[in-house]
């Protein structure tokens, strides 16, 4: 995973041969931050659901978008969040 923001780190956990990914993101910024987190190693044409486990809400995103642009997230000052990514049943819109 890669996050494009200063003083923000992200790491992912994945079991071999399982398409699901856990992503944890932590900020040490003194103010709220909005950014994107890229996830590599997903199937480009597969749709994925990104579940926001701490704040609620889901995003439907193509694997190609997750690897290039990433999924959107917001963190509170010195905050953290956990996301669960899994293949979707319905297809995502191509942007």
C-alpha cells in the first residue's frame, strides 16, 4: 500500500491466495487529513468493496483504480482507521 500524505503511514495484511486485504492507516498530523491510499496486487478488472470499519461506509472501486489512484479516506488529527477490501458482487463504474 501507499498513502500520498505527509506524516501518514499505511500497511496492509493479506493471506496468500485470498483476495481480501486489511489496510490500517495512521496519521501523526496535528490537523484532519484527506488523502488516498493505493493498494497494489489486485485484479485490475475486478470490482472491490472498501469497507470503512471504524467510521462505517463502503466504497465500490475497480482494482485498476485502487492500484493507480487509490481509495479516498479522511483521518482526524493523530487519528487512525482500518479498512477491509474484498471482491464485490456487482461491478464498479469505470472512471
